């Protein structure tokens, strides 16, 4: 079982320190561990609560930022942000696998890296944070991971600054070659798809964008990639009509 010191490391990563440490311990306890120890302290109820909190925070953020989107568009976007594929990435960034309380069987079969267990633990932690300190703490954690992408979703229509061109000009001005856009996901019916596009530069994926059209997803990904490369380059980003661009 993780020591109190390791809990402190996890709390630092979460950006939240629990008043009731037992809640955090419960959030990290898988049923296999509880069955071996014959205790009732498992994370399943907290997972249920955390799933609802995650859905609410994402829905609230989407609703406020995109009041003109239809219910179907909002639902599709929510499904993307609460998907296991996203949540497991958040869990890995927090190194949750290190802190799980597992039974011997799960430990032997690689439970610390199993996607389902990591996702369950992430949701359970959200529930534990809510019980310990209210909605503000889990909201901050969720938006720390998802907030930037929510803010940069490309809609079906609307005016875009050409971030793809800006990105290419930035690379060319430094003789850095070019980047590659890859469509990595399409979800939903033909008339209402959600697209995911990744930007690859020098064999690394440096940004990912989502949008309600392929073009919108490419522009969102290019915008993120441009910001990443400018930050690494140390150059200044000018403001054009409230939007960051070269």
C-alpha cells in the first residue's frame, strides 16, 4: 500500500490536498484489494459520483462557451471529452497506476497499466475531491486537462484565421521543414461528425485538434501546434483580433 508520503506526491500532482485522507485511499482501492482484505472500502461508489461530476463540468463548459451549438453537437463533444481514451491519458499524466491498491491477481496481470482501472481511479478521485471539498476542486482538475481544447473547438461555420498557413510560415522562416496533419478520428453519423486531427512534426505528435468539420479540426490543431512551437522557440506571439497568431 502506498505510503503517506506518496499520497502527498499525488496530491501535489492533483493540485489538491485532502482534509480526509481516507477518501483518497478509498478512491485508489480496487475491488480485488478489498476482497482480499475483506473490507468494504472500494472505489466503485466514488467512481459513480466522479463520472457524474465529470459529465456535468464538461457539459457546463461546453454550454457556456458554445451557446449556438445544437444539442446533438454538444452531446457529441461531451462524449469525446469524457471518453476513456482521454481519461486514461489524464490518469497517466498523474501516474495514478503507482498509487492503486490492487489485489495480488490484478498486480500480477499488470493492473497498474490497465486502461479500465486507470479511468475508474481518475473518476473516483473526482468523486473523492467533491466529497472532501466541494465542486471547485474537481472542476479545476478537469479543466486543467480539457479546458484548452474546449476553448479551441472548431465549429461548422464561422470565420477562421488561417493557422495552418501561419504554422507553415513559422516553420519555413526557421528552415524547420514542414508538418503533417493526420485525421485520427471520426465519430457520429455522416451529417453530424466530430473530427480529430493530429499534427506531427519531426516524428513527434505535438498537437491535437477537434472540430465539427475536418477543416475546423485542422485549424484547431495548427493553432495549438503554433503555440507549442513558439513557446519552445521563445518568440513572442502577437494578438490579432483577440486571437494569438504569428
